[in-house]
C-alpha cells in the first residue's frame, strides 16, 4: 500500500474535543460555534464526521484562542444577566461581577414607578439593557464617547428589548460622560450608574489575558484609576433628582477612595457592597438622606 492510498482519519466532534489543547469548556464553545450546533448536539452528534470546511472554521477559531483572543470576541457574544449580548473589540466584555451593579440599581429603583436611569460609559449597553429588560417601565439613557461602542449598545437594545416596552427604547447618546446630555435633563434622574475605566495606568493586568484585546479606553483612565470616577461624582448632583442615587463599579482596592469622594460631594447613605468573591465591588449613595 502506498502512502497516497492511506485514507485520512475522519474528524468528529468528540475527537476534536479530546485532542484540543484548550480547556474543555472553551473548546466546546468554539466547536459549537464553528458547527452551528447546540451544546447538547456536541454529545448526541459527537461521532458524526465533520466536513473539511467546518473543520477549517474550528481550527481557525482554536488558533485565535491559542493566541489569547477572548472567547467572547471570537464568537461575538457574551451572556450577561440572562441576556446574550453582542460583543466586538470596540466594547468591554460584560463580566459576571458587574451583575451586582445591575441588581443594586434594580433594588434601589424598585419602589419608583417609571424610574429614570442614566448609564454613563455604557459600552456594549449591558447595564442599561439589563435594567431596561428587568424594568420595562423604566426610562433608560445610555451615554458613551465611542461611536463604535454606542452602535453596539444600540444594536443590543434593539435585539434584546421589547419594542413595545412602556419605558420606550433606550436612548443612546454620544458624549463624554455628562456632555452628551441635554440641559433639559438636569435634575431628572432617579439613578446614575456607571462601570467606568478604573484600572490605573501601568497596571500589569492591562498587558495580560483578555484585557490585551479589549478597548484600552474602557479599562484605564491613563492616570490613577480614579479620575473618571471623580468626573462622574462631580457632575452627578446636577442631573439627579432630589432623592436620586448613584452607584459605581470600581477596583478591588478603591472602595474607600470612592466612598470618600461621594461623601465629600455631599452624598448621604454612602456604602460599598461586596461581590460573590467577597470584594467591595460597587459603591453608592443618595443625593439626600432617605
């Protein structure tokens, strides 16, 4: 028998998963994406032959992940708060710890009919859309200085929200923090929420892991990690209603500094809340004592 007559081995989903150098979960996600199969199909159809075109698609995805590219960017989506968001290199990848921010806001606005919520630095729109989905009557504004990010947020809102929701569509506005807001919105918001860039310049995490592929401007303020938060806190009083609240996500070691900023700006009931890892993850307060 000549070498040319040897039949090449047949590739199957099960075989590819066993042979992959990636962690098992990552390999399953990428293979399912390449084949257009649900996770259960990777089991029930695991021994079916895979064609050359599908195999090439998977190998290309596998190579991108081996080079460090985040799974969410490779497949173009990430689940957050029970919703599947479009993700591109123009936006921060939604992370589970940010769900605490959404839960905190929803609890705070629970007694307020038709609450008005402002999300600053919306990125993919994950926070704004999650709030709007859970509270169909809420009116939600989402601001970002990046046109590309705002386009992603607008697409996520259109894809994930009922067009007939009582609160209307999420208002996506281009601008740098409060600069995107009309003066007529002054004093009108029940809640300001933000997950701003809070990693300090020079932090080694910026050059490691998934962060290497995410928009740097969504990660760091190129300063001490607190400058964006200072801007948000300083401008909040002008846009909050009498008993409005503000809640901000921050770094693991920034809670005390953020509490000090809010207290110095005259906010009351200032406190920090811990995420599931026991880290002070979000800090907020109210414009006046409740």
